[in-house]
C-alpha cells in the first residue's frame, strides 16, 4: 500500500513538471506578436510560483530542463525568474492560455465572423490544445472547464470567457482565489467570493456579517460552462448559484471561486456597464464597512495560506512586463 501511494505521488509530481514545460513551450510557439508577450511573461511567473510551493518544489531550472530554452527565456523575460519567489500571481496559468487563444482567434477574423462561430472555435481550440499536449483531466495546471458570458440584448454581442482554476492541492487554489479577489476580478465578483472565503477553517461558510453575492439578470445574460474533456455543456454548481444567482438544480458545492464562471462573469462585468449595474449586490449587510472587514479577513487568511507554504510575501501581486 505504501509503495503504491509513493508511486502515485511520484507520478503526480512528474505531471506538474511535464505539464509546466509543455504549456510554456506551447505559449512560446503561439506568441507571434509583441501584444501577446505579456501573456508569456505572466504564465512563466504563475507556473514558477506554483512550482515553488509544489510538494516537492520545482525551480525554474527543474521545469525548463533544457539549458538553451532556460537561458533564452530568462534573457527575454527576466522578471518572472526574479519575482516568482516574492510576488503572488494575479490568476492561474491556464487563464493566460485562454487569453492567448481568444486574442489570436479574434485577430484572425477581425470581426468578420459571428460571435457564436468564434465561441465554438475558441472552445474547440482549447480542446485541441489539451489533446495535442496530452494533458489529462485533473492533472496539475490544466483547467477542465471554460465558461462563456454575454449580453443577450444585442445581436452578436461580444462573448467573455473564463476557465476554472488550474491548480492542484488545497492551498494553491485558495491562494490564487484570494489573490484574484484583490488583484484580478471585478469588485462585485470579488465581493461575492469573499462572502464565502474560508475563515479560520477549511470550510466554506457564508459570513454572517457580509453578503456581497450578486444576481445576474438571467433575462439579459447567457452564462454557460462547457467541459473541456467531454463534448458537453456543464450546468452551474451550487456554489455558482449562490455567488451569482445562476439557476441550477445542482447540489454539489465546489470551492468558491474555483469555477470558470467567476472569471467569465468578472470579464463580463468589467466590460458591460449596464449588466454590472443590474447585477449589483443588494443585501443589507453589503456595506463599505462590512466589505472592508471581509477583505481584511480574506487578506489575513491569504497571508496564512502563503506562510503555510513557506513563501515570503510582502503583499505585492505580479504585473507582467510590457515589452
């Protein structure tokens, strides 16, 4: 039994290093213009950070085992190599992959195609990438779900995308969710997630002093998730129902903020003012004072999770270099 467990842990560790190299290599090959270079910079930092807190840890040298590749990337993108052990990522690595695919797909068509067709192409490209790199379900650094949100009021409205957290283990996911609340997500999405962020325990319990949950106007918004490993759509889990008012019969609660809906809804609210106004939180406990209290609690818990991983953090979030 012990030998079998050791073999399982070894294979999981190797999956992290293998997937990290394959994803970085793919992003470098997809990077064909200066505007996408910050995405490569950002994914390097995010993966190096997760490698540092992995058990066992993997250094950039471990991940980029080819000296020529290591030296070339370090020359072009010095910041990730310098700051992965002192600053937190703003989001998970696969979010950078998603942004690269979305950007390149839109650049190819330059508005000549219908958004519905572009959506299908983006999802198919993500599935092809996972298949091409032979990335397995539930493996480190791989998102299993993509979500699409858009207004249904305007014909051919722009779609906004998000993927699930591509982390393995409890603390890495909680760290990136907390970091996203402070540095990446729209304030309403961050407030909703902070409502359930674990406080002095590993349990996700709604705070009794703050309710920042929101309700998307279903009559004006489509919010649909898709499984990237299976050719099917995916209904919202109970957590997303609680956070964003999405209609669901699911009872399964996943860690709040881990699902693809969080990033997708955030991108929608950042770009469509009318929907953001309609979705604003309305609970009596959603006051500025209570929000600050909740944010302070999340910050304290985030710092605790970071310390648990023996990571020395001075409160800074990583900003990719603009080349």
